């Protein structure tokens, strides 16, 4: 009885083509270790682990030659590979989420009937605001439903609206800090209620932030160093606390 996985099986599971796997084999990036009694190559579990690593780095834009050098470096443990990939993915997600934040705060302000001046943008959005985010944001997110909804609603906003939105968010952040400082668990009723207020703030001002989207935002608060830093500056540990409260609130909603 043969063991392992055929090239077709691996291609189907990994979402790549058979041709791609053959190419990886030809260049020595991923060569199946197993053999059937008839001599056909079979992929073993260790081969699938390596393929996962290859696809991680490939998705991040690494050339195949560099991926091979990284994976063949015997001084790097599997755990270190995972840590490295997490850092790389975090940086990539951070960039994209920075653009998403621009969708919510900056891009729409530029397209309002009452356009904010550059001075007003920095006044409302803070010193970290960069106008270059706007064009990139439209390129990345312009086709999404959230973008379209946010644009439709915020085209009516003026400077006073943006100041109100920021004031509401600042007040909410203060409540989050107080709740965490009081020792409330993220899955406590009050913490989950605050997470619901957070979700409502987005829904009320930008787009329909369902629980699935809210979960995604929570993940970004940990994966994106800029979002993490924003909350950590308010209170150490707040990024994780808010993440956990959002997840707990989404779980509560899905159970009801």
C-alpha cells in the first residue's frame, strides 16, 4: 500500500497547479521524498510543511531563489520561521490597514462637498496624517462595499462632523482605558458592551461594521504595529484587551 500524497492531491489541497509543483521539484525547492512501489514520487507530511513555508514567503513576494536559501538555512528553527513570517505579515497587514484607516478618516474628507484644507486635515486627523495615504487607499479599497458606503455617507461631512467623530472616539477610548484599569475582564458584560459601542461608532459614522468585519479589525489591532502603538500609548495592554473584548462580544452576538 502506497503512503503519502500524489502531486495532484497536494496541488488540490494547497491551491496551486501541478505545473507549479513540478517546477518547484525541478529547481530543488520542493522535491517529494517518498516513492511508491512503482517509483512514482509521493509527498510526505514534511514536504507539505515545507510547501506551506514556500507559499508563505511566495505570497509575501520573495523570489524562489531567496525562499530556498531561507528554508535551507539550518540555523533557523521552525519556530523562528513562524516568528519571521508573523513579522512580515504584520508589516504587510499594517500597511494595508493604514490605507483602510485612510479610507475611514482621510480619503473621504478629501472628497467631501466641503473639502478640508491641508491645515484642517492635520488639525482633525493629527500630526501623523499623510496625504499620500488617500490615493493608495482608493487603489487598494476603492472596489469594496465598505469603501462605497463610507464614501456615500461621508461626502456630507464637514470639519465639525470630523471633529465630532474624533471626540466620540476619544471619549470611547477613555472608557476603554478606565474599564481595563478597573480590572474588568475582556469577556465581562461591561467590556463586551464597550466593544459593541466601538462597533456602533464605525457603523454610525462610516459603514455597516458587522461582527465578521469587527473581528477582522480586532485582529489588525494586534497585527498592525501602528494600531497597536495607538492603543498601547493610551494604556499598556489595551490593544490586546480591546481585541479580546471585541472577539468576546462577537461570540456573544453569535450565540444569541
